[in-house]
C-alpha cells in the first residue's frame, strides 16, 4: 500500500523539478480550501516582496553611510520635526510609524542616549510621555535629509513614471487602510479565487 508523501518529500521533489526546469507541484492533497496564488499573482507578489526588500536595504545602507542614522531613527526625527512644538506622545508616534510600542521604546532610548531626542512627561496627562526633538536632533535631520531624499529619488521616484508612482501609492494606501482597520473590518470574507500556487 503506497504511503502518503510528507511535506519534506514534496519539497525535495520540488527542488529536483526546479533543477530539471519543471514547475514544482503544488501541495494540495492535504491542504484543501487553500486559495493558492495564480501565476500572475505569484509574479506580482514576488516582485513586490523582492523589490521592497532590495529598496529598503539600499536606503538603509546609504542613510547609515551618510548620517549614521537607521531608517527608523530618521522617520522618528521626521515625524517630530513636523509636529507642533517638535513633540509627540509616544503612543501617537508609534501609531504614526506603524511600530510596536516596545520597538519604538528601544529606538527612542537609543536616540535619547545620542542626544537627538528626549522624553518628558506629558503636561496634560501624568501617565503620558512625550518624545521631543532636540536642537541636536534637528541639526542631524537637516544634515541627513538631502542625501536620503536623493536615495529615494534614485532608487524609486525617478525609476518609475508618474502613473506608476501614483498607482504604487494608491495600492499601498489600500493596504494601510486594510491593516489598520479593526479586525473583521466590514465583516465580509474575501471572494473565492482560483489560485494555483502558494505564496513564496
């Protein structure tokens, strides 16, 4: 009686198929109901995944080389520079940056040690904490911004035409609104698809 293949077996078969130039088989037998990606969806997903990974890698490297800042630190400085009084509640800053509170706390603590921000109690709420841009932080941001803007232009804005850039921004805004919506959103389930490949 034949035995059922394991996931490891299927991955090994897929690897061998790839070396032969054949398309790997999709493991569907024990995963009924999974809405696999179609080939076009798979191509678009992988283009997005690889493109964003490469983009943020080069932006982070060039920002660090030019200013010593990480992308997260730079975005904190930008948000504070745009806020009234150059100050924001830590909770507001975390929400604005789509960072977890713990991640932001570690970032701000590092920045505070460098003297580019400071934390102080919120005047209108004894339990709240404000993050404030210091004079040194302002000077660091002013020095870093031109180089970072050039990087963004060189690797994204000037690579796309106006329609492509607008489409990218519109698509990402939809994703942002989806991910920031309360769980369950409008209560509707996604439409069934005819996908044929797992995301990867």
